[in-house]
C-alpha cells in the first residue's frame, strides 16, 4: 500500500465513522469535494494544512497528519517499546466494549519490515474504529506475521488482537495459544518494553480465561476461577513497578484484571479499580481507555447502588461517544440509556431503542461479520426480555423468534434461569419447575456458582421464578432444598443492585430477591426485613417500587401480627395504581388478584 493509499483509507474510514458525506466534509474543511475525492481515491497526497483540518474535524488527534511522509505527528505518549505512537484502539470482552483511538504502535527492531508492521496496525485500528472487528483482527494477525523475529512487535500485535471483542461465554483458544507463545519469548526479560508487554499479555490471558462460564466452554485445567490469583498477581506486580510503568500499560492492566475479577471479587473492590482506571486514563489522554473506564465505572457504580453517580457517568460517556464518532460507542451509549430508562419505568423510550435502532445496528454488524455473532445480540435480547417482563407482555416474547435466542443460549446460566421465569409468566408452571430442578441438578443444587458477577443475576431470576411458583403452590416441596444456596449467594450482596450483562439491565436490589426466597421458605418476618432494605436502593425506581410494594403486601398478609397484616391491602392498592400508570399489566393483574383474595380472607 502506498502512502497515498494508506492516507486515503484512514481518511475514508474516519469520515464514515463520523457519519459525514464527502460533501459535508468538504464544507467543514473548506476544500473542494473533487479534491477530497482524489485524496480518498489515493491519487493525491494532501498537504499538511488539509491533513490538520481533517484531524480537527474528525477528532483524529494527529493520526492523519502523522501519515504524511516525513512529517511526524504531534508528540504523544510513548508506546510499549518507548517509541512514540498513537493512542489506544477499541475492544472488550463478552460484549462489553466501546470505542477509542488507536493504541501505541511498536515496530521494535523490524528494520525494513517495520513500515509494513506499523501500517498494518494503523489499518487495523481504523477498521476497529468502525467496529469492523473481524477485518481489524485479520490486519492485526498480518502484523503479527510480518513481525516474525521481533518478539516485542509480535507481542504488541497479540495485545491488539486480545483487545477485540470475543464471543460471549466462549474462550478464544487460538488467542490464548498466541499469548502463551509471546509470554514464553518474553520470560526473564527485565527491560521495560518487555516487562510492560508481559504485564499486558498476562492481564489479557487472565481475563480471556474467564470467558468460559461452564464446563463445556472453559479451558480444561484453566477454569475461570484459576485466573483470579493470576489477575491479583499482575496487579501486585504493576503496583510494585510504579511509577516506572507507563500510563497506557497501567490502564490496560487495570482494565483486563478488573474484568478477570468480575465474577469473583466484591463490587466495591472493582469500583476502586474502575475509579483508578478513570483517573489514569484521563492523565494518559487515551480516548480508548477513557471509554473503557467510563463504562466500567458506570457498571460498578450501578452494582453498589450508586445510581445517581452512575447516571452522571453515563452522561459523561454520551459526550465521549459523540466525540469519538464510533458505531460501537453509539450503540453502547444507547444500551446504557435504555438500561436507565427501564430502571426509571420509561418503557416507551426504552422500547424505541431496544426494538428499533439497537436491533438494526446489531443485525447489520453481525450480518456483515463485523463483530462476533453474539456480542450485540445477547444484549439486545436481554433488554427486550426485561422490557416485556416489566410490561407483563412476556407471551409476546415467548411466541416471537426472539425466544429461540433464549433457548439457543442456555449454555449461559442466566438464560436457563430466564427461560424458567418466562415459562412461569406464560402459565407453563410445571415446565418452569422442571427447568429449575434440571438446572439445580446440573449445578450441584446451585452450589457451583462463582460468588459474584453472572451468578448474581442468575440467582435473582431463579428467585423470582421460585416465588412465582410458590404463589401458585406449584411443587414448592421439590424446590425448597435448593433455596438455601440461592439465599446465601444473594444475602452476601444485600447492599447491592443486581446487574445482568455488561451492562444490559438492572434487575433490582439483591435484598428483594432474598426477601422473595424467604417467603418461599415460609419466613415472612425475615422477608419483610429484606424488602425494607431493598426499598432504600430502589426508591427512585417507580417500577421497582411497584413490585416491592406487592412483595411486601404478600409478606405482611402472612405475618402472625394483626397490625402488620392490616397494612397489606393499602400497599397492594398503591402498587396497583402505579402499575396501571406505568403499563405493568402483569403486576396490575397480580395486585387485583391479591386484593380479591385478601378481601375474601382466602
């Protein structure tokens, strides 16, 4: 590829990412459309004035100017070999991702092949900006091959490959093998570039191994839990070597280790890591890691119940997404907005995104093989599922093609639980009980879950399914032996909100689901204690408060105290009014049924 062709591709990709036509860009930079067309066709190399204008308009941060022959870009932080480069490129795990600029290039000692390596890395970054992860991966792999004989450059290319999104719930064994190969070549080296790359690769390896969520998807001998010690070890080494370690490496290790710990460490510990990541990313001026930090921080703030702070972080990410002109950043922002809309009971606004633009983006990118097939669709499906659950319209989802997606993904534990709840909400109670019991049999009675992460929403959805079965007195005796491990898991997170996905939906306070299980176990007073704690976390969510009032009414009616029982119907009437106002049809129906039975003394 000639310098003219390389500049042409970079300009075209960034213009499209910004959503600009050639004519619109022409007006913004004050150059003729025909001249820009020749530049984009690779038949004309622009001068520094046009390159600088395009950099400014497209927020390229010097990347375009840096492609001009013999004209260095503006100074930026050094890459992992100590050479100047560009900043960070997008990519995440399990559908957890957003956008950014390019990461530092590192040609190492490639000599004449260094130009080819750097060019391939830049082209991969450009494709990644558009969300074309498969093409980016192909280019990064080509860079890896071009760097044969240069251990540092090859390791750098593998780091780039590792940043790409992976299929949710699956371990990329080929990538793990490349990481292991690079770690072997860098073992024992104490020069700073090798140390930084080794830290990055080890952090990526720890995170990638946690992608397997069951025996069928884990790497034998390297199950997800085995990565916890490795992640903590990398963090310790990072801190021991500070301040000598560069900000980019600091950010990368924090990012990957935080995800490696996601299913095993307390949410408060992860919040401290994401807050540190935000601060270091801001200092590094890496737009990629600023994006990573904002999503991670919003997730951790939500999980610890700091919804107001999370809302502010989501607004900050909206500014970031607008600045980056990335399809994936736009999609991520829409997903965050829909999550907040669902929490606030704004179902119409949520539905416009969930069943509209979100699905269109996901279907287009997956049809074009831009991203792994399940990365976006599982988030779309999760939000559609919870929307219909909140609206009491699960039958519509159950009878739609979307339900096939739930069944097809039952290797993910939360979807097995989700199927059980969907069966309950569509009147298939015996099938729901069968589903819960089969799930229990496969997981040692729900004792093989990790202590946090995906286990919490799985337990919460199972708790709601068990509560639905108990209200209708369906096979409760068979379910009771499996209630204690679910309660123990949820009780350990009593001060948290349950977040499903990375992020997809807020299910509600963990204490609410503990309360539901206490009711299943016949302990109404214990249930009331849990539900009161849940109110403190959910008081600004009308939809959650509606469900909590009905839950409390049911618990009160089963109390031995006449004074406690007396308040049950008032709570149910309040819940009914709000449910009707929000359009929560199933909750409204349950409130009416409760009031009818309470009035008859049944």
